C-alpha cells in the first residue's frame, strides 16, 4: 500500500526533517504515527502525498511517486490536515465535501448522496450548510474529516484528527475510524486514541524511526517513550490528578 | 431579482453597462433615464439604495474623480440656463460621473443578489476561459484568508499592547512581513489541499436555478427596454409630445 525507502528531506535551509525513513505498510493496516513536537510527523505525511520532493523512493498504491503518477496516486489518498482552516476552501461544508468526488468524475447528485450519508454517520447533519469560516474549532475539524471521508479514499492520512474535539466527538471519531476498513495512518499525541484505533505504531524522533511495532508493546514501554519526550498513555499510567491539599 | 437566473442577471448587467457607457458624452438627458433600471432593480430585490452607496463609499469618489479635469479642457459653451453658460467640459464631466455611478450601482446589484459561484458558472456558460473564472473565484476566496490573518494578528497585537490606538509604526515592518508570509503559507496549504482533492484548474459549480419561463420574459423585457432607451431619447420624445 505504502512504501518508504530511505526517504530524506530537509526544509530549505534547515536540518533534515526526515532522515533515512524506511517502512512498509500493507493493505488494511492501521498505523499510529507518534513522536514529540517537531519530530517530523507532518513532514512524513506530506512526503507520502507527494507535496514535497524528497530523496529516496516512495511507492503508494503500487505506483512509484513521480510527476506522471501523482494524480493517479492522490485519487486514492485522503489527507486531514493538522490545521483545518487550511483544508476548507469552498463556502459551505457541503460544497467542500462534494468538491473532491466531483473532481474525480462523480456526478453531483451522487456526490451529495455520499456526503449526506457521511454527515449522518458523523452525526453532524446540522453543519451541512454552515459557512466554513463561521464554525468553532472542533466543528471545523469534524467538517474537515467529513470532507475527506466523503472521498472514500483507500489510504487515509490524518494529522492530529482528535485535536480540538470534545469528548463526545472524539468518541464518535474513534468509533467511526474503527468501523472504517480502509488503511489509515494517524499522527497524534492522543496516545489513548492510538491505542484504541491502531494495531501498529511507528515512533519517530528527529526525522528517524526509533521504534516500529505492535501498538501495545510500544505504548507500554515507559523508558522508550520517555526517552523520546513522550509519556505512557493515560489508561496505562492510571489517571493522574492534580495534587490538592487534603480536605479537613 | 433574487429569483432571476444568474445567467440572465449577468447578461442584463453586462448589457446595461455596455449601453450606459456607449452614450454620447453630451447626451445628459438620454443617459439620465438609465438610472431607472438600477433603481427599479433595487426596489424589486428589497435592497435599499443607501446600502449600495454606503458599501461603495470608497470607490464612488474615485469613479467620480475621473472626469474632474474635463471642464478645464473643453470650454465650448453648449447652452445657457439663465445667465450661466454650461461648457461641454462640465456636461461631459457630469455624464462621466453618472456613467460611473450607474455602472457601479448595476454591478453592486448583481453582486448583492447573486453568489460568486453563480456568477462564475454563468460566465462559464458564456464560454469565458476557465482560467479567468477560477481566478475570480480564488481571488474572492483568498481575500477572506488575508482578512482573517489581519484580524488574528491585530487581535494578538492588541492583547499585548493594551491601550494603544492602531499599530505602532515601529511594528509595521514586521507586521506586514509576517502578514505576507502567513498569507502565502496559507494560500499554499489551501492550494495543496485543493490539488489533493483532484483540482485540475476548473471548479464545478452547483446547478443553479435555471431560467424559468417567467424569468425569460422578464429578461427579454428588460433587454428590450434598455435597448429602447439607448436608441430613442425618451425625455426628448416625451417633451415633444406634450409641448
Ligand atoms: N515550513 C517549514 N519550514 C521549515 N522548517 C519546517 C517547516 N515545517 C516544519 N519544519 C521543521 O521540520 C521539523 C519537522 O516538523 P513537522 O511539522 O513534521 O513536525 P511534527 O512531528 O508534525 O510536529 P507536531 O507534533 O508539532 O505537529 C521541525 O523541526 C520543524 O521545525
Ligand atoms: Mg505536525
């Protein structure tokens, strides 16, 4: 499904943000991508989408990433950006949702049907005709996720999908992700969500893969996580509370 | 007006502007009749004309300033009212201003009653190049991006500089620089996410309201009226009828 072979990338005039990354993801795998701030998660996703030109080879959906194959590949990829403000460009949510499918040749009615179904699944029909710039942060996030789901991609890349969501919407998102059979790569600091949704975790630090393995194995390794500026997920660490003076 | 098909509205507006501009620069009476169309249009769309002048308060004076120098160049006296002679320059200045204002009023009416997507779609139906319509649409989109950034940054500035009016001169440079960088970043990100969803240089526009019979009749009547006003000097005919 997705292959990285010794991929390296540096932003203009900077240190390498990706440094010799190699991995293989097969069909149907659910991957959690974790790492501290600035570790290179978002950069890795951009590379997978062909948004940045990297050294090394990337193969997606059986096609090598290059100029000719780019639009072929992108047809099958869905990308939820870290900042949803940058994702939505049509005036209303529904317009945004049908933008992708229509561009790929679906008829408008069909696209609207798919969009309405997706909205119903996410329990957000009330946002259908809302203006994109007149929503709360979390509503924008849900809408952004909906626009990608409406494209019915084969490989979903999600950058911090649960950030800014309230607990109920986070729960809806997790349930939905678990029902969705497509291959997913989820970059997140919400390790509990990763634990619930992914079967494999890739841990990166300074643009290099530090660990790659079964979710529970990696996420319960306290020393490994702490060496990479992370912590045990709450559910494994026990829920910490603010220390308060004892009530008399 | 709100119910008229976008294509009809666009065509009418274009016709109106063409006709208005084509009036002779001394034909003040003929031109004057043209004011009726926008005025009636505003009535039918329940938009107060005041709103138009208020929203366009910055552009209007600029348009009016265009003819300001005509009186100095063209000093031929055309006619007298009492003792005061009106030179060709004054007349042409007034007609130029009127043309500008009328055209602005008509364009505003179009924009106020039609969404930008509908206008772009209508333009595409007229076989305007897709480059142009996409450009129009994106400009419109990105203006809001730019304004967003401006408002976010001014709020951030004022939160840390309480009690200051405006932005201090010393911060202008970095403020502007940041603004440009951020807007470019955002524009790039937005464009990326458009590409990722299969954008290939052409927006697909929502099926607009298509012309009904009713709309077609209104359209044809308006078009004929506009042409009549252009071809015959109605005020002159009316006066000659009654005098
Ligand atoms: N546009 C950019 N220009 C230059 N350097 C950048 C740019 N974006 C990111 N970087 C740098 O690249 C490195 C990796 O950034 P990246 O955005 O991939 O991190 P991340 O893992 O997504 O972090 P976070 O968890 O905060 O989202 C960082 O050191 C960052 O400073
Ligand atoms: Mg990131």
